[in-house]
C-alpha cells in the first residue's frame, strides 16, 4: 500500500523534458528509417552486393572519422545554433535526395 510520502515524492518532469523527449523520439525514428531505407534504395539502383556495402560504409564513415573532432568544435560554439544549422543541412541533403528519387535519377554513386 502506498504511503503518503511516496505520493508526495512524485516528480513532475515539466514541458522542457517532454519537448526534449519528443524531439529525441522523432530523431530516433528518422534515423531508423534512414538506416533501413538507404540500403533498400541502393538495392533498387543496383544488384551488386559490393556497391551496397560501399553505400552503407559511406554512410557510417563520416561519423567514425569526424565525431570526436566535431565534438571539440561544437563544445566551443553555441550548441543551439550548431544544432539548427546541422538540422538545416540534413534537411537540404534529404530534399535533394528526395528530388533525385522522384525524378528517377538517383544513382548508387550519388548515395
């Protein structure tokens, strides 16, 4: 049976937490969709397993090579501004990719 103290100990997380949680959830869903769709798009363009492996590797290499250095740079800048510019850059790349897909000009070397 709950006591009065446990009822008083409930913590309200607040709207800032819920906004952060929602943004993280949307980002994680988008990352998962990207991780699933990119190899499928590469397979639509080619049936070569080597080309598919290069597309997947090319998607991961920047994270491996640049993440530590980017972290150092970002720690010295305004985090909110960096996040906005990074998201705008990702959006621009996805718009270009969507246009290439819709016009049926997406090739493996562009992926």
